[in-house]
């Protein structure tokens, strides 16, 4: 059994989960969009995005266009 191989497989697991969130009708909606790993050298993270989420912006009454 190769201990180094088993350890490298474990190191590949994400250390963080990434979410996009938005408040819609008073409720917070979270969507998982990816994962991140700590760099082996130095500070920072490597990220892998699964999804791109776009939330529609509602126009408020004072910024609504008038015709």
C-alpha cells in the first residue's frame, strides 16, 4: 500500500464550499456554485466553479422607468 498516494487523494478534497446567496421576498436563497482548496504553498485558494448563478434585480419604485 502506498501511503503517499492515499494522502494525496485525501488532500484533493475541497476545504471550502462556495455559495451564491440572495434575499428574495424576505427569504435568503443559497445556491452551491463550487468548491475551493487551500494552496499547498503560500496563502490563497484554488477554486472550481460548478455553476454560474444570476439573480434578477428588482427595480424599486423610485428607480422604475417612466414612459
